[in-house]
C-alpha cells in the first residue's frame, strides 16, 4: 500500500519548492566529503539533481500532479490537483505548510490517500483557514487511511 498527499482546488495554486535540491555538474561535487561513490564513474560534465544531506528533501514542495495514481478521481473531484511533499514530522515543514495555506483566498482541500487496498472510506473535516493549527495537519502522518481536510 502507498500513501500520498495532495492539495486540490477549483483554482490553480502556486507551486513551491523549499527543498535544497540543485542541478549540479559532477565536477562541482566530486571533491565533497559526502560525494556518493556510486557516481564516481560518471563524466565530470554530467548534470544531476543533488542534495547535500538527508534533510535536502524534507522541505515543503507543491507541484502539479501530472501523473496521478490510479483511482485518484474517485477521491478528488476538483480540477486542480497538486502533489504535496515534505517532512511533516518536522515543525519547520508544518509551519511552512501553514504559512503557505494562509496565502489562499479560496477553499482548498488537503488529502492523504491510501492506495492499494481498494477504495477506503474518506474521513473528512472542514475548518476555517484562520483556525488552522499544526495539530489539524496530523492527517499527513496517518497511514492506511484516507483523509480530507477542507480549508475555507
């Protein structure tokens, strides 16, 4: 089973990338102490996506869902769907998400959907955006369930 998170809206939402992933050439990182040995065989002019450490991927990222999981349409019926990624066990990432969500003027849905065990019932909740608290985003930690948090 796989668990994925999304933001959905009737209107486009801004994309955001607070990860520390950068496009670099092998020659620019070859002499770094944490240079991956698995890349040693590559030419110096090859470009790769690279992060300094494991925290590089933990930042908030919202990107268009152009290749959705099978059956996503069963759950999300809004036109604009985005992948929602981040280390939501980190208070920084959660606060970044709250700050991001506060910028919207229109309703949005935050989804955490379990795929791979058939269609699961949706646990849903609606709150006003101004009342949003970090505890409300605990749905992002839930596994093997499907949740929808609508922010008005």
